[in-house]
């Protein structure tokens, strides 16, 4: 039976040490919900949909754009989903970092993990190009062996992106964990055969993450230091 670990729990005992960590980006490393939801809201309003607030859109962050707009747009506008995705990208890209910040302790924790010789990568629905730009903006790109985004339309929870990183970096799955804030991250890790960690400060609540049975959960980013 898998065991959930929180900040008050005893130290975890893993059969293999963790030497490789794959991070989701939005909702895990960076708090980008206002910029992303703001861009989604702008698109919806341009298409005549005014029933949503910015907060209503937070649960949709991290999903592919086509899926997001298929859920938000009424059926009679589904033919405009490709257009909506283009509108979103055009609006979001120059504004992607307007209000986005690192979550507390991210920079300091990544530095400590690097000093411990823990190897790091990202697995995100952002493109690799955008991922690298964001990480460079916040001064944390140097810590990552691979800044991997989704460039081929194969999104989490498909294990493709996790397997791509593991294979290209020659990492052992037994020593690898994926850290993320949604079901897509947890299931991508499970589908790839690596360990999984949910963060409770992103899109999903602790209860929602616990129902997915990750290997453990954490309530703040610096807790990683006590687990690896």
C-alpha cells in the first residue's frame, strides 16, 4: 500500500534513493495562474463568453489548450477552438510573466538539490522554448539537465515526456520521481513507472491528490530537501 507523507509525518523510507527529479512547471515551480487564467478569460470574452471569472479558470491550468477550450466554450463555438488556441498564445506570450512568480523556496531548494548532485528536469505542457525562457527569467535554468516541454502534441498523462527525459538522460526509473500538482503529473509518472509526488499548493487540494495515491505529498517546495 502506498504511503502519503506530509510535513508532520515521519521520515520516508524508500527502497531506492532518489537521484533524479522531474518537475511540472505551472503550479509546481511557478505560480502562473493569474497570467494563464487572464489570457484564457480574454479569449473567452472576445468570443462572447462572459460567464466565467478568472478564478473559475484556475482548475483548467495545465491542460492542453484544445481540451481547455472544449470544456469552456459552448458546443456551437467548438469549431473555433483552433482559433481560440491561437488567440490565447498570441495574447499570453508577451504577458506570460506579468504577475508570475516562483513559489516560495523554489530557488533556494533547487540550489541545495544541485549541491547534493540531484539531477533535475522539467516535464510541462508548455513548449520547450517557452519553458527555457521562463526558467532563465527566474534565474533557475542552470539547475536543469533538461528543460523539456511538450513539442509534439503528446501531453501528460501519456508517459512519453517522462520516458523521453529518462531515456535521453540515461536515468534509472527506480531512482526517479516526478513532482507535480495535478492528476496529469501523477498519472504520467505512474504510467512511466517512476515514483510520484504531489504538491498541495497548486491546482489540486491535498484530498484530491491523495485520492490519486502518489508515493507522497508535500505542502511546500522546501520539503523536498528532507526527502532526497
